[in-house]
C-alpha cells in the first residue's frame, strides 16, 4: 500500500530537520537532552489528550447526525400522501 500525500510531506519535513541538525553540527549537553525528553513527553500527553477529546466530540456529533436523519425520515414518511 502506498504512502499518502501527508506521509510524504511529514517525511520530507523530518528529512529537512535531520539535515539541518547535521549541518549545524549540534552537540547537545546531557541536562538539556533530559529536559527536552521530559518536555517532549509532556507535549505528547497533551496532544493525545486533545485527540481523545476531539474523538469524543466527533462521536457525539455522529450520533446527533444519525438521530436527525432518522427524525427527518420519520417526518418525511408521515408527510407522504397515502
């Protein structure tokens, strides 16, 4: 299965960042690396929390749409001349 356009774009960004770091010759100090790891973990937790919240909201909207469609079907069937 092929990669999507979004996967390709993300891979291009990752390559660009990697090349930029290699060209800069970045040498990171141990305390800064540990702090960055902690901050990254916190960011990941926040992103997962946001995605979970959005997923719940989408699920609720989906059920509301289903309910509205069912109500419209019932209304349409009662308005139909017999």
